C-alpha cells in the first residue's frame, strides 16, 4: 500500500476496513465518520490542524457521556501542518534538556504522550499498523477539539519514538476546575491555632523537621470552590481519559487507558519539574522534586519528619494521604515496640528462673520422664530433658508479660485507629477534601465506553445509559464471587498439602534425628529437634507457596474486577481491595491459624491416635506447647516478606532503569530533553499505591492478630517501616515517572479493613493465650491442683507442674501399627508419658479425660469471655470518648462555610444593585419630537 493511501476518503476507508476485516485485523462494524476523520485531500490543503471554533467542550456532572458524545461534531479550521502530515505539529528539539515548555518557551508541558512512529517501520509490516495510526490521529484530533494544544518532537536517541507534548490553555483549565469542584483560597485563616503541648521541646524537635529555608510552611487559607493550583496534570489526564478515538457502530470508544493497553501509545505521563539531583534552570519553578529528594528521599534525611504539604502539592492528595498514614502508623508503632521489647527482655531475664523449664532440664525430673513415641513404628521413646533448650526459649515468649502485652495491644490498636481518624480529619480540612464526595467522582472511561443499556436513574428519574442490565450485573458479581471462593479453596488445599508434608517429614526427622548422634551438629544439637526441623522447613515452603499464589491470584483478581466493570475508580479500587485482602488474609494467615488453633489439638492418645486422610498421624506439639513454633512461622513469613518486598521495590526498578538507559542511549554526548529523561524512568503502574497499602495492612495483621505469641513483631515492623518510608520516597522520586495527581479524602477501603482486623485481633490473641500458650493450665495448676484436695503441696506453687501435664500410658496397650520397632538402650520402663490430661491405666475411666482437663477447659473459656468483654468495652469507651473530628477543625469548617456564604451574598447583592441602578443621564436615549 502506498503512502498516498495511508489515509483514505470515506468510501475508500470503508472498503479498506472491509478488506482488513477479512484478514481478521479489524471489526466489520467499526466506522470512521467523515466529520471525525480528515481526508488526505484536506490534509494536503493544510486544513486538518485544529483548534475549536467555539468554547471548549465541558462535560457536566449530570447526564450520560455517551449521549453527550453522540451529539458532538468535531470541526477543524485551516492551519499549517508538517509534511508528512500528523495531528500534532512537529518541532525539532531546541537543545534545552531541562525545558518544561513547548519550543515557543511560553506554553507549559502539562502531559506527555509517547508512541512509536509507524512510518519508520518496515514496509512489509506497515499495513498492520494502519489501524493504530488512525486511532491515534482520531484521538489527537479529539484532544484539540476539546481545547488542548499539542506539539510533537522526535526522540533524540531513537528515531522511531515520537513525544507528543500536551498543553492546557488557561480558559480550558478554568472550565474544568469548575466542573471538578477545585477550590481556591478566599481569606487567610483568622482562627487562633491551639498551642502544642510539646512546644517546650521545640529547640530539640526542630532538628527532626525539613529545613525551613528550603521547604517553608504553607499559608493557611479558608477556601471556596475553584482553585488554580497544581491542576494542570490533573485536568490534562481527565480530558485524555475521555477523548474519543474510535466509533464502533453506535458506540464511541475513548480513553488514553485503552490506547496504552493496545500499544497505540507507549506511555502517558506528566513531567517532573527537574532532575532529582539538579536544580531546574527555568525561571519561576522551585525544583520541588529536588527539594523532596534532599529533605525526604535522601538517606541522610532518614531522621526527619515528612514534608507532607510538599508531597501533596507535587504528587497529589492520594500520595500525600498514603505517606501521612504510613508515617502515623510508624510513630504509633514506636510505642508498641517499646512495650513489646520490654516484654521480650522480661521473658529473656526470667527464663532461667522459670519453674517449669527447670523441671524439664533437671536430670532428676525431666531426665527421668520417658516420653511416648510421636509417630508410628519408626519413632522411639525419648527423654523429656532433650527439649531443655526449647523449653527455655519458650519461656521468653510464654510468660505473664505476654498476657499484659496482648491486652495492651488490644487497647493500642483502638487508640491507633481513633487518633488516625482525628489526624485524617485535620488533613481533609487542610487539603480541601472535606467535600470530596463519591457522587462527584467521574465515571471510569471503561464503564462509559460500554454503556449500551438504558435505564431510569432512581435518584434523578432521568434516562441514563448503563453497561449491563440488573440480571447481567448479578451474573457478573456471581461469577466474581465464585472465582474468589475457588481461589480461597485452592489456598486451603495448599495448606492441607503443607500439613501433609509436615506429617511426612516429621516422621522422617523423628526416625533420623533421634537415632543418630549428630556429632557434626554438636553446637546446635540441643536445637535440632524433629519439631524444630519440621517447623523451619515447612515455614520456608509455606512462604514460597504464598509468594507463587500471590503472583497468580493478582492477575486473576484484576481480571475479575475488570469483568465486573465497576462504575467509578473508587468502586474499582474498593472491589479489587476486598478481593486481594481476602485472598492475602487466607494466604498469609492460614498456616499461622493452623499452628495456633489446630496443631496438637486432635491427636488422640498413643493407643488410639488420630490420622489425617486415614494415613498420616496428626503431629503433636512439644511438651511446652506450639507457641514457639508459631513464633518461628511468624518470623520466617514476616522476615521473608520484608526482604522480598524490598528487593521488588528497590532493586528491580533500579536495575530496570540502568538496563533501559544502557540499551537506548546511543551516545552519552547527546542532549536529552526533559520528557525523554522521564520516559526512561519506570511507570508507576495502574494500581499505583494499592500494593503499598496491601503490604502494610498485611503487616498490621501480623502485628495485631498474633502479637500474643511474638512480642517482637512491633519491633520488626517499626524497623521495616522506617526503611519503607524512605525506600518508597526514594523510589517514586528518583526511579519512577511522575504520577498523575489524584484527589483522595481518606485511605479508602483500607479503613474498614483495618477496623475489622482490630476487632478480630482481640479474639485471636485471647484464644492464643487460652489454647496455644500454657498460661491457663499453669494458673489452674497453681490455684487448684498444686494444693489439697488435688495436690500434695501445703501452699500454692508451680513445683510439679510438668508432671501434672503429662499423662501415663502402658506400653503394652500399643496397637501393632503404633508399637515402636526399636528400643533405646536405656529404656527399661513399662510406661511412657504423653502430653494430655487423661486418667492413668488401671483407672475405672482409663484413658478418659481427667477432672483437671475439664477445669482447664472451663478456665480457658471463662478467660476468653472475660478478656474479650473487658477489651471490647474499653475499645467502645475509647471510641466514644475520642471524637473523630477535632473541635478546632469543626470550628474552621464552620468558619469557612460562613465566609463562603457571606462572599456569595455580597456578590449577589452587588449584582442586583447594579441591575436596579438607573443609567446616567448622559446615557439615556434621546427624545424625538
């Protein structure tokens, strides 16, 4: 096909598309109307470059996008064009690498589009790219019709790449500022701010804030609708996401997102205002990226508070609210970390004085107790004191300090959520997002593009177009829910598989680790037990499975959410958030829930053990309980997750950028423009901060749900978050393209998820203390079974506790399938011991649960009920006492509304007065005779 036929007239276009349809390249019902697609003759006459004849098109908040665009006609005026023709006038690069303007030096570059020029491709392949070219030309013509100005520049290092610079004129900005309810300052805040209770420490705390010489404090204003501040990129993206690029039957397709997905454009992004480590030479631009790097993202500033106002100004409220939440969460973690570290130190200091660990390690007590085999046939008898070191380590985490810390964390999580609500309310007011309501949010282009069904709006009672019927929506949601449930069942199946692995491997480890002398592991001999070896290897395998399932499900969740077709971006993010969190919750926590509440709870006793799948004998806990194994699982998953995330967030973008620059830069002597420098950076991704929130919320779950078993969890989370803040700051400032500013009122769907986790944490920690740790059995023994009528001691004591928790079994009662094949050389007993509260052989109710068992069960249930009610009552009182919005913010909101009403009233009064005022005498009409 010749160049003269690249763009056809209307009749020829239809024939050409029919030919492509036969080749499977294009749909037969796609039409390019003459008024939208300029012919080649009009291009040669120089009539295709366009500016709108009239005012820019404004999309009101009410009504339907499809109906508005159906009535829209795009007309073009004559202007000069380049040869060969483009919808964007081409301009050579002016060798100003840090310029933020068009070549005229006047119009600011608000957005950049990147595409690969089809005319530079091989002749044989050129025919394949004509459809993409027509869509792009249609799209750019639509942008200019909507009031935007374009200028194209070819890449200096790759002649195939074209950069289209987009500028929004002032009148277009003002129009869309009104549509989108952007606010403007009307009067300085005249309400006296309350003095900080920490003001006396300002001489010290000032060193932990960014330099005021570089980042000054922003003035506080009352605001009213419409504000020309930081809106260029926001509005440019708004128009880009709604400009049409194709007509298919009765449906118009539009949106830069679809063009990016289909490869018509390679990238779309706003420009950074300078290089991250070099100040901009442009006059009037403060090099905010450089300020953020020096005072926020640079490692030397790790101790400084975050410049949230500047972050919000440069990246938008959505990024600002994330870093505000992450910083607040980290500060609150400091308190929890101090208490958790104190609890750990207390346990470490008291492990040597613990009565029950002493009894386990005592050769006369633990050394004389012969334990029954923990698996069938291959396992043999063993002495209790072989778990001496494990019992000592258990005392570090299983002590009375842990109980206090669990209650403290239940109160802490309530304080964290309540104080965050207050802080969030302050940010909402300061950043003018108090009235950012969901009904003001625009529809997603993907939703609008598929609006083909008509319905009556239940609120406005007007006709509107929707992409599906009520039945169709039900089907979509049902398929989505079914898919999510299927993947959750798949996770549970993987957990069962790991449990089977644990049972099989424990069988092997029990046969080898106790039979061999393990001289080569002499320094670690006390720690290398079958239980510990099984726990560590199973934890590592579980972590690997978790990571693999995460990668697979991530794609599935996005596909499901796309299929459901949510109406707005907020609905899309909330739907995806719920799916991903449910999956991650089951994926990360299921193995921990198994160890905490299932392992060792249904094992039977040596005569009648319980089998899984009829083949694998259920594994037991150590004589000290499963708490130490739960701690091991949490350490492996939390540590592995933190390392893996840092590799993904830091190493991968850095390596990708280095490789990209090395592969694309033809010569280091070439001057590269600002837009091309940014193109070499990594894109932020469609989901933006979704994975950052998800990572922190999963960590929040580990810190709160299982803190009773791992008091060091807040310490590890605090250390991780101190790095996380600076890593995220360094990443988005130096390694990623600038993100499109977005408004956000709060952290969205993550807020109710955090509240749900906080409520669940109270129950899980109470159950961990009751059923996983030995806290309740110790208390029951101390107060009831150490003295008369059950004990032999004259006063309450923990002496004899270990013996009371181990039941007696007659080895003659072993079944043939369970009887051990080998006997240790030292074994000369007729009985062995196992961990349970059962009657001894010869008792009238032989091997049935003893009275002590029922005392312990009753105490555990009572403990759960009492603790939960006390903690929930405390949470309720704190939630009621601490208001969500500070009084100072309420006063400022009322003052702002009052001033707005006064200004509107005065403006209307002046207008009415002017209309009623009679004209001057000299302007009156002359009288005629």
